[in-house]
């Protein structure tokens, strides 16, 4: 930690889920924290309410005066890899001679103080890491946790405990960030090709995951689908629903919207477990989280209680409305495999009902590289509304649009709409089960959709 000691931290991209977690960490340690983000959000509102100064314009004169007047050696600048090198704020701190580190480097440093459990994967990692942190906390195994989403149980993306014996960290593969970590244990949930704008090829991404596994000193738990990538590994175990190995889940059923299952893990058989959040794919996530929690010493009865009380993660198959007349589910799904899991779980929870999906594609490169898979996944809906592609850090690519993607989806009831027209369209058409999906700013529309549907279908 000595390399990070300081009194002032300035975050460029502070509104990001990983950046905000670190900002909160340093603020709670008594440091002065400030930063910049492109647009206000619920997360930046929360940061400001916690005493963190946030600016939404890159004009350098808006940097707090105490930071501008401080010696460069007193300011640690943390940047997200999504920030372009042309950022005026980045240039300002470079010219001042301040120390500038990427978020992943800082996370690697702050988690070296105690054994770390790192959860990686192209999808599922946020739910697994958040569930694991909850199971450890509920099971009287104190931990610190740096999460990639807002825990519904705790209302935050960072858990801090002065008595912590272990760190739980979501390990991000983007920009090879997870290679900054040296975990004592690791979980890998999935390795479906993604971030090809960074890796170029799926093979290069697989190589990065292999390198991540090498940096793990102890047990490695991976999903059965990807276990062949780590055949050389000694401390390796794999998990899956329906697996014949251990850990595994058996006898899965749905009752009152909740999943019940048996868990075979760590030499134990736990029968009749109930998971507090919906989604068959989350039973699979529970196998991984619960197995590691048992290994860390969580008693079986407290594990049972922890699984039942787990309320999930904001925007991870989050049920906003559920009634016989209308349902609304919001999910972060932005990869075809995630869409498959989300839509499949909706079908299982609401059999025989009409499902209208609203999807905001995320990144031009991902849309281009995975278009045929997106088309196949989206066709599982009864009705599709596509929003414009959310660009995030990217510039548009000629010909890669939502209209281009829509043409490839083999279904009849489909349309493209701008965000400004969505509410009016939904208000005037027959809907039953509505699911919003995407990793961009579609989440800002969800409260409006929720209010409209509640008013429209008021008893």
C-alpha cells in the first residue's frame, strides 16, 4: 500500500462502476477524492452525496483549487482505459508531472494487502463476485469487496470491513486489466469471444485468460465449458448444472418465481437450497460462489440463509414489476450469450406469455463482430425494439447501425426506435412481459418505463 499513500486522488472517469468503487475506497480511508465524468448519473449523484467532488466538463480550471495548487507529488491520478490520450485533463496532469495510473493497476495494489479471490469471465462475473461477497459476509467471514455492479443487499459496489480476512474482486478482461491481479483463488465463469477491438482474435483473448490463471497461486474454479483451456492446471475444478463432477447443482425447480436446487460441493450435499434472485443462469452462478464460500469456512446453514437472502445486483436480471397483467425485467446483457441466458430465464419464469425485448447494442465493434449471434439470440423474443447503438468509447463505423442489425434478425415484429420515441411507442402497444437489455445508458430509461407501465396497468 505504501506506493499508494497520499492525501489527494483525482479520478478521470469517476462515474464508471470500477472507478467509483476505488474512489469510495480512498474516500472512506480519509483521503480527499475528486474527479471527472462525461455525464451526471445516479452513481455520480451518490459520490457527490458522500463528499466527493465531481466535474462534468473537461475544462481544467474546474479542477478543485486545492488539487491545482497542490504539489504534483501529492496528487495521484487514476484513469480508466476508456479515457482517450487526448483528454485535456489527462494532458494537464501529465504536464504537471503527477503520477498517473490505470484503474487496474490501482486495484492490483490495494488488494495485495490480504489474500484475494478474483472472479473473471465474459459474463457472470459481477453476479458471482457480489454473491460471494454476500455469502462470506452472511457467513461471518469478513471481507472487502470491489464489485462491478451495485449490490441490492448493500446499495454499493464496494464493501469494506476493518476485520476483513480476504478480498473479493471482480477481474475485468477488458484491456487485459485482470493481469494486474495476483489472486490466491480464482473463478472463471465464461470465455465467449468479446472485446475483439482489444484482442483482435478469440485466441488472443484465450491466451490472456490463460495468463490470468497462471497468476493465481491457489485453486482455480472454472465453468465446465471452458475447462479444456486449463487442462495443464493442477488445482483445477469445474462446475455446471447437470455436471457429473463436483461442484454441481441437481434437482432444479421453480416455485413462486424462485429457484430451488441441491448443491454438491466441497464434499457436502446441501439439499433444498433456495436462491433469492431469479434466473436459471444464476443457479449456475450460485454453484461457483457457494463452493468458494464453503471452502472459505462459511457454515452450511449460514450459506443456506445467505443464498435465500441474496437480492442480486442492480441491472442483473432485476425484476422491476411482476404481476399477472404486466412484468418488467431489466438486465445488463450486452453479449449474445447473455441475451440467451436472460431471454431463456424470462421464458422459464413467464411461460406462455408474450415477451417484448428492448435492446440497446453496446459498441460498434461488438455489434459488427457478433452480428449473426445477436440476430439469432434476439429472434427468441416475440417482439423486438432496437435502440441506436451506444458508442461508449468508439467512433461510428460506416454501415454498422441498429437498422443494419435489425435486417438480420429473422422475425416479423421488430422495429428500430430512437430513445426519445420509446415511451410513446410502448404506451400505445399491447405489452405483457417487457425486458430491457444493454450495457449503455438504457438504464436511464428504465425508471420511466416502470412508471408508465405501473400507471397504465394500475389495478
